[in-house]
């Protein structure tokens, strides 16, 4: 990594951490969106592994009840981990333009869901037995293909009607599982080597600093207004990546 890319990565992870600190998610989405346009998507995904896993473990561990969530969500988590592993060949394959287009499409879908004016309808508990593994497998495929693991697990968890703190904890849990699966797959493919692992560990510093700033700023700004502008920016970034992938 040259000095320019190091500077860009530092600013990117500070911004991504800030977004996560304010609204509770967005770190890998922002990082993949920016870095995926500068380096190979597989390399960008490798860089974000340490910051994403550590911040999500922090988010997961700070919630009210990890045990009950694990018992309720384990089919989703298992399917997400397996799906990520099986689909990781899409991001490490020999067609970076296809991976870039997939990343752009994922960002656009993420923005569309985030800008949805109404909450998703509640899912009756009797349907969780089949809907959870299905949502987990789909999330794994998207993660393995793009490095972004918000879709469709975030709207699925939103449909369960979880209290806010449990929802944040459940997102941290799901994102941790998919990122650990992606780390294992990228390591097996030879992408997540010692050099990128070291760079990813260093990226944790600006990510944590940005997250601390975001946590402090959340008390002074409207999270909903910030969330709205964040998703508009994500929409524009996704459209640009999609155009580059097919250009």
C-alpha cells in the first residue's frame, strides 16, 4: 500500500466508524463502497475484516441478552456463515468488474431499504423456522459476492419486532458471523495474507476513533436526519460503482 492509499484508507475508516457510531451500522458498507472503487473488491474486503469484526463484537457484547438471541437466531447465523463461505469465490474470482457491479447493486439495494418510509411488516413467529435460514443463506451469498452483509439480514431482523437494543445486538451478531466466514474464505483463497492482515489491523485505529466521535456526535445531531443523508450518499456511490462495473 502506497502512502496515498494509506491516507485514503485512514480517512475512509474514520468516516465509516463515525457513521457506525451515529446510526449503529454502515462501517463495512462505507469502507467497501470507497475502497472497492480503488483496489480489487477482494482486497478491500480483506482490509475491512479487522475493523468490522472487532467493532461488531463490541456491539454484540454490549447488548442486553446474547444467550436468548443466539438460541433464537442460530439457524439464520449458521446459514449465513455457510453461505458466505460457499459464495466467496464470487469476490475472489477473476472478474473484478462483475464483483464491482455486484457491490454497486448491493449498495443501491441497501440505500433503497434504508430510505423506505415505512417499517417492514412484522413476521409471525411461526414463520421464523424457514424464513431465518433463508434470510441467512441469502445474506451469506451477498456477503461472499460483495463483502457487504446488510442485505437481507437487516430487514429480516427488523421484521421480528426486536426492541432497539436487541436489534443493534442482533445486527452485531449477524455481521460478526458473516465477516468471520469471509475472513476464513479469503484466507483460504490466499487473499487475506500477512501483509493485508497487518494493514487491516492498523485500519482498526481510525475506525475506532471514528466510532468514538460518532457516539459523541449522536447526542448532538439527529440520527434520523443523518441516516437519511447517509443513504442518499450510498445510493449515489452504488450507482457510480454499478456504472463502472458495466462500463
